[in-house]
């Protein structure tokens, strides 16, 4: 007897649209509303950040804060295996290994003193290395890229750098991350971060939070 076809519990039955708290059944509408709501929450995160625990718990808190208005599972580790919806893409970390793998990856980041004290070229290379590791874990069903960008911007600022994602398009980010995980080639990620890593910019006035989020390019296209 053939095995039952897998049913993704995160989707509205009979559709490819993620279950959501808003009752939205259109993929394009969900994308628009999710982007608006997560942008508003990202502004709050800039002014009132989560605690810097430097672990999976911090990623969970960021994810919850960004997507609490949209998904019941905001801030929760996924319970299904996922991969990018592109031809030939490999699966990310199997969901049952996420907790242990994250503990190892964040311990390695701690051993490198969270990338502090590095010259720019070395910072870019080590950031690419650790970004690929966390990106491969992909702990959430959706919203991993946006969550990571908030996290890595904090790490970068602490290390004396800032991430400005505006020169990078979403597909470049996706392709670079896939090359790192699927082909074990960090070259595209290193070249991408060479365009992203900048010196911190002082921003005066009440609009500084908005400018910060624009630099982070918060939105569905940012997910990698």
C-alpha cells in the first residue's frame, strides 16, 4: 500500500497558503499584509530589542516579535522539513536536529568572541561562515531571513560594523546561501557580504529607526 501523501500542517488545507491569524486565503494578499505587519514590529524591535542571549532563544524571540500578528506559530521551531521552492534545492536541516545543531553553531560563534576585534576582510569571511551555518538550520517555517538580519545586524554593530542590505537583491541572497549549503562554496556569500558590511552610520532624529529597517530590507524578499 502506498504511503499517504505528506500534508504540511502549516498550510490552509487544500492550498499553498500558510495558516494565519488574519483569515487571509490569498498568497499575494498574505505576502502584502505580512510585510506591513512585520515592518511595524521591526520598528519596535529597533527601539525595544530582545535580550542578547546569542542563541536559538534569541532567534525565537525576534521571530515572535516580527510575526506575532500573523502566525500562531511565531517564535516556534518548525516541525516539518523545508527547502526553497526552486528547482534542485536541497532540504535545510531536518527539523529534529534543529535544537542540537543550533547549540553547536552558537557555541562556535561564542568561541570567536562574536566576531569582535576583526579587520573588515576577516569579519566579512567569518560572518559569511556563521551566516551559512545558521541559515542552513532554518529554524522557522517562514521568516528565517528577516529574523537572521535582525540578529546579525546586532552582532555586527557589537563588533564595530553595520549591515546595509540595500545593494543586495533577494535572489542574490538566496543563491549565495544555496551555494554555501548545497555546494559548500562560501565564495558567493563572502562577495555578498563584502557589499553589505559598512562602517556604522550615526543617524539623528526620530526617523533613525525607519532608516535602520530600510537598511535591513525587512520584507518577504529578504528571506533566505
